[in-house]
C-alpha cells in the first residue's frame, strides 16, 4: 500500500483502532517509509500534547494539515457513498411497499365492488318480489 493509502489510516493506527489486517499493512509501510514515520511521530506528539492539556501544542506542518484534510475528505466521500446506498434502499423499499399496498387495495376494491353488486342484486330481487305480489303492503300494521 502506498503513502496515499496509508496517510488516512495513521491516526487510527496511532489510536489502535485498525483491524489486524490494516494494522499490519500500516506497520509494514512504516518500516519502509521514513516520511510516513515522521508524520506518525508528529501525530503522536500532537495527540499527547492535546491529551495532557498542555498550554502549548506543537503546530502541525503543512503536510500534516494536508493529510488531515485528505483523510477528512475521504471520510466524507465514504459517508456520502453510504448515505446514497441507504437512500436508494429506502426508495426501493418505499416503491415495493406502494406496489404491494396498491395491489392489496385493488383486490379489496374488486371484492367490495363484487359485494356491493351482490347486495344490489338482492335488493332488486326483493323489490321485484314486493312489487309483483299484490298482497304485500295490503295487510294492516
């Protein structure tokens, strides 16, 4: 792995937050690269000064600030990719839910229409019986 791949991992390496595979890759690179070792040393000094609450904190060199900016940019890109995937999954779930709901509603509407039609036929039949039989309504209440 080259310096560009290692630089975003140095802070996590220093804080012991990397998984064993990445930790080994960073350690291997640091054995060979004096520049990255120097950046790690500066990171360590800065972290130690901040952790101790020192009144004076060493000012990081321009390369360190640039590295932090690149690491933050990469982290933001990763977050944006993750959010896009979550948004796409949510949209797919919404579409699937709407399709399922409309299908159920459509079938329920068909059943309701069939039920309404059957009730109408029953009413019409009852009305025909009443109208066709002269004895209906002739009795006293």
